[in-house]
C-alpha cells in the first residue's frame, strides 16, 4: 500500500514539472522545483515516519496476537496432555487390576485342576463312586423337596424283601412307593469313548459297558419292584450327564431294555425334571383333597343353614302371632280406657244435676 502512494506522488510530481515546463517560466520552475523538492522531502519524511509508526504499531499488535494465540495453544496442549495422562493412568490401573484378576483366576484354575485330579482318583474306586452318586442324589432330593422331608422321601430305606434302596419316594397313588437307586458304570465307559484306544479295545469296552448297564437294570427291577409293596416301576439314577447322553445317542437298545423292565434311566437334569413333575402332582392332589373337604364342609353348612332358615321362619311366625296379639290387647286396652273415661264423665254430670 505504501509503495502505491509513493508511486502516485512521483506521478503527480512529474505532471507538475511538465506543466511548469510548458509555461516556459524557468526561474519559477527552479523556485517551484526547490519548493516542491523541499515539500516532497518533508512529505516523504512525514510519510516515512507515519509508515514506521504504523509498522511498529502493526508489528506490536501482531506480536501481541501471536503471543495470545501461543498462550492459548500452550494452555490447550497442557490440558490435552493432562487429560491423556489421566486416561493413560486409568488404563494402566485397569490393566493392573485385570492382571491381578487373571493371576487369581489362574490360581483358581490350578486349584481346580488339582481338585479334578483328586476327583478322578476318587472315582476310580467303585465304593467311592457309589458314595458320590448317593450324595448327588441326596442333594437333588433336598433341592426339590427340602431337607429331610420324610413324608415325601427317605434315604437308605429298607424294603420288605430285605433290600435297602438308596431312596424311597412316596409318590401319590396310583404310583405309590418308587425306588431310586444310583449306579455309576465308569471304567468301561471311559475306555469306550477314549479315541486314543484301539478300535478292538473300544468295541470290547462297549460290549462290557452294555453288560454292566443290563446288570444294573436287572438288579433294580428284581430288588426294588415288589408287587403290592412298591410301584410297578423304579428309577436308575446316573450321576453323570455324559453317560446318560451316550446311552440316548448311541445305545437305544439299552434304553428299550430298561423300558421293558420298567426301569427309567435318569441323569441329574432329567431326575430333577421327574421329581419336579411328581411334586406338582402331589400338590395338585393335595389341593384336590382340600377342595373335597371344603365341598363337604360347605354341604354340611348348607344343611345347617336350611335348618336355621326353618327355625327362623317358625320364630318369625311366632313373632307375627305375638305381634298380632299385642295389637289386639292394645285395641282392647284403648276401648276399656274410653269406657272408664265415659263412666267418669257420667258420674260428674249426675252429681251436679242433683245439687
């Protein structure tokens, strides 16, 4: 902008020189040129001073704006750094917490692995497997019917044939007493499903597994199904869902054999469903029994109410008769009263006439 002004001044100066030259007045031209030169130098000096002042002012304003903007940028950068540092600190803390939880979970897994190994060593013995099945059975019965509910079930119940069943379930008629016995055929099952074993070994284990299952079914059918004492059916409880699934998926002949002997094979899940169904039946029968009692009591109450109505009708008729008699007595009393009043009036009139 300043250069444009300087150029304009130079053009004006040249035009003035041309006009003076045309007039032919050299002395005036020299004088005017001197004056013009003096004025131009003065104006240029003032213009330069003004430019310097404006430049200084603009530079100071620009410097202040730059400093203000730098302070804002610095504050914003510091704020963002603080936020990022806080987030980083939180993330680091969360990572440490997760690492501690992972460490605890790893310890629990190691402990659980040891428990599994000890459980496997326990389940290798037939007696301990039997105890495991009985404990599992007791736990299921307690969850469904409550702890020590002897009216519904009893553990280690002696039967009339001298045998002791793991659990006797006292279901409502026509079911009656249902025997539940726990069986855990594990050795041959493990060999049968172990893919590391040879095919011949697995086939042999499968045959032995089926033989074991049929033996258990026959034992339950012969010991715990007693005509006239127990129900015509019993329950074989397998405390392992895997064995139950294997039977239903690949050994349906065993399931059919159990059906023919009236022995129902259950797992923990299916036994809970069966017991829950029996519990609902018992509650419905109990509700029906209460309903019949209520119906009988209502019938007796109806008879009593009929007698009450008859007696009330008799009393009402008696009350009506008494009311009528009272009304008649009241009418007679009124008549007698009027008679006495008329007699009294006659006596007074007679006495006055004689005097």
